[in-house]
C-alpha cells in the first residue's frame, strides 16, 4: 500500500523541561539516534518557542499530520501539563493514523491502550513533583 506519509517530525524545546535545560543540539542527537535505532525516517525537528506553556509549534506539527507518520518528542515531559490538553493531542495523532514517540523514555503511543501508560507516568511525576521531601520521609517512616 502506498502512502503520502513521509516520516517522523522531531519536536524539541528551547526552554527547560522539569527545570532542566537540555541544549537543542543534544535533544536532536537523542531523537536522531532513537529514530536510527528503530529504523524510522527522521525529519528535521520543529523547535518550540521559549515562552512558558506555549505549544504553537506543536500545533503546527499536529496540523501537518496528514504528511507524517508521526512525531518524535525528545521527552514525554514536553507535553502540556494539563491532562485534557494531552488527551486532545493523543486523539489527533491516533485519528490521523500517526504514532507519538518519546525518545528519552523509549515510549510509543500507537493505540488507545498506550494512553493509560503515558498518563500514569505523567500524572505520577506530577504528583511526585508537588510533594516535598518531608512529606515523603513521613510516608516512608
């Protein structure tokens, strides 16, 4: 079967992720290596704007899904912090017949069943990020 889909668009940040700043060239190296190991045709990455909670470039990538096989994020933690926004992104990708990859985590979202795994990780990280060490020590005692 012939398809118009041409490959996987990379997606990197020019801002911090979880209070860590990873230079764009390192993010691109990780994505390129991830794609090569999985024999995915890697297209150049789109770079998100620096402003907090800005996803304009991601929206542009999602608007181009008809010409893509999917998107490779540097990390799943680049997705919006709001679960509803993330679910809309997952839905758009799945409805377009595309996949979402997270290079650092090695995760692939390719079906409804994968959404729960992604959300479990993201929501657990969010909860842990809100806890302070005194609370954790109290729980472990």
